[in-house]
């Protein structure tokens, strides 16, 4: 399906499903003209400042979508009705770093007054499972049971609707399911359908559907606490893990690339120190199989992905290009106070980037990380067999590491498709844009990172694993690392 077709589906979905008949609660109406003014500011922000806005969706398609939404705002509506209209426009960026937030006052009111499906859930692939029952029907044994439908709709069809309320990289579908785990499914169900007094849920293992009353968040949390009062809380894994699993195999769990978190939560305080110690131990113990787990790595500090890669491969130009569309964008709808978005500070603008003929700025090679994979060769490089565990949570710097390793053929990949795009992402130096009338906030990323990768995968995809491994519900709920178990069996069978 091409990009235009995808966009038309979104537009027609908006046309036929936005009827303003949902009950979102007692929120004040905002004047139609003021919302048109907000829409203009949003358009200018994405058009002028978002460097990757038209990477996956053409400008003409975005323009047509904005015109369609403007025509649908034909009367005064409240902030949640407006949110339901504009969130899919932001999702057209197809960039997960482009986020939308309701005002804090609105979120507080929702948390106090709105009613939700009283379940926490998880998608394993496209199958939806109940994780915890927070309903008033505590006698129901539904944890671990697959949900076939809610109010007559299949989960995959529900996700096709509520998944348009948030952005994800490229054309990666797995993220639309994985991002809705826990209570997020209920929250986005509310954002789309509003307050629904009760829902009819069909579980695969039960003969008859269950009619379940929607509850306020306070009541759901109370029910969850009472039910789980004697249950053990799962131990949190360390942010950086190194284990020698047997005589030939070691495990490296890299669950974040954030220098701030690494300094705060690890004994080594620095990723470099952790890697230096780990790879020295790998060398000293003659390890021949290395498993690197980035399945929970959502990124962090730029450059850390390259430091890890330095232990596996030769240095090369990692980025084809790093560019910002502009240094400064002034957003002006002619009514509200103009808003200015800026990219770089003086030093980085002057010494790190060069201004192009079209007004954009491109990163130069310099003493920092520049465009190269890394700056310094490590002492203990690894030359054995490498496995990389990935998932839809593998994102940003975590996915950049995966992209580098995949492109250069340095590992076997196991798990699920990454959430971050194989060809790059738009992130870094995000500006927070607050729409003047609705007070909805949007994070707009400024830097487009175009990766220097071999064209081994379709445009718009993440890294696709060599071996797809999906945990069972029992493995998920018991925190069993299914891809790790799969790899260890493969290694054992190869002996």
C-alpha cells in the first residue's frame, strides 16, 4: 500500500468517525476560530521546523489532511474532541519522537472524573491478553486470557483506530501494538471513544461475553491493589548487565544509552567503563558467543550506540547526513502572539554545522562524534559469534546500534522488529510547542539523522530479525527472556 493510500484511509477515517457525539466529559468548548488558529500554528511548526516531516508522507498529502481537519472543525468543540482530530496529523510525521500531550489540567480532570476499561493488557504480536483485572468483578478469572473482541470490535481493528492518535517510526506496525501495553490501551480507548459506561468483552477461552462496567481510575487502582496485596513485586533488572552464562557464552544487557540514567543507576557510572570491564572479561574467559540484548533500549545519549559498535566492527561513516531544516522558525497565525522555535546554540551552530543554500544546516566532520561511528578503537574487540536481541521497544539510539550491526552483517538478530527506523530518525533538540488556545503541547524534533546503511530492508521498516521469537503469555508474565532462551538452544544445537 503506498503512502497516498495510507493517508486517504486516515482522512476518510476522520471524516466518518469524528461525529463529536462521544462523551468526553464536562470540558468547556473552545471557539471554532481559535481552534483554526491553533491548527495553523501546528501546521507551521511541523512544516517549518520538523526536519523529517516529509520523509514518509508527502507535503501535498499533509496539506490535504490539514485542510480536511479544518473543514471538520465547523463548530465550537472541547479540547479532547480537538485532540482526536489533530493527533493523527502529528502521526503523519511517522516519527516516534514527535509527541502530543494534553494540558496538565485536562489530564488531572480525566484522571479524577473519566471512566475507563478496568483492565491492564499486553499485546503479544497482534493478540491481546488481559494482564490484571481492575474491575468490580474480582471473582472473574480472566488474567492471561486472550481478548477476541471489545464491543464487537476485534483488537486489531481497534488498534487501527486508536493507533492513529500517536506517531511511530516509518511504516512499523509492531509499535502500534506494543506501545498500548499496561493501562495505555484503556487510556487511548478513552481518547478515541470517550466515556463508555460498560463494555462487552469476549474472551477466547470463555463461552459467553462478559459485560464489564467502566470505572474511574481511582477505583481501578483500588481494585488492583486489593487483589495484588500479597503478590511479590518483580525485581528490577540492572540498567547494564554482564553475565558469563557458560564456558563459551556471555550476555550483555544494554537497557539504556542515557548517560544520566547510567550515572545514577549503575556502579560503573559510565557506559565506557562498563564496556571496558565487560569486554576484558570476555577476552580473559575466551568467550566465543556474545548475546547483546537491546530489546528494552529506547536510546539516550548520542554516541553511546557507536561506543558499543566499536567493540564489534571497524570505524566508518555512520551517518550519510545529519541536518536541521532551519536554525529558527517563527510561527505566526496573524492573531496570537508569534512563537519562535530554535535549534542550536551559538557554538554548535557556528563550529559543528554548515549552512546550506536552502537555509538548512548540515553537520560537519569535527572533533566530536560528527558523522563517524566512533572516535577511539577499544582494546578488547570481539571477533566471535554475535547475537542481538531486539523488540519494538528498541528505539532511537538502541535502533541505531541495531541498524549499524545489521547493515554491516555483524550479528544474528532474534526477537521482533525494532521500533526505530532502519534508515534513521528525526530527533535531537526537540522544541516544545504549546498551541495558544487549546494548550495542547507537541514535541517537534529538529535533527534528521540519515543513516549510512546498506539497502537490505524496505524503506520505512525497522530491523527485521533473522529469527522471530514471540513470548507466550506465561513467559511474559514471569519475565522470561524468550529470545535469550531461543539463542541458548541454538548455540547448544550447534555444538
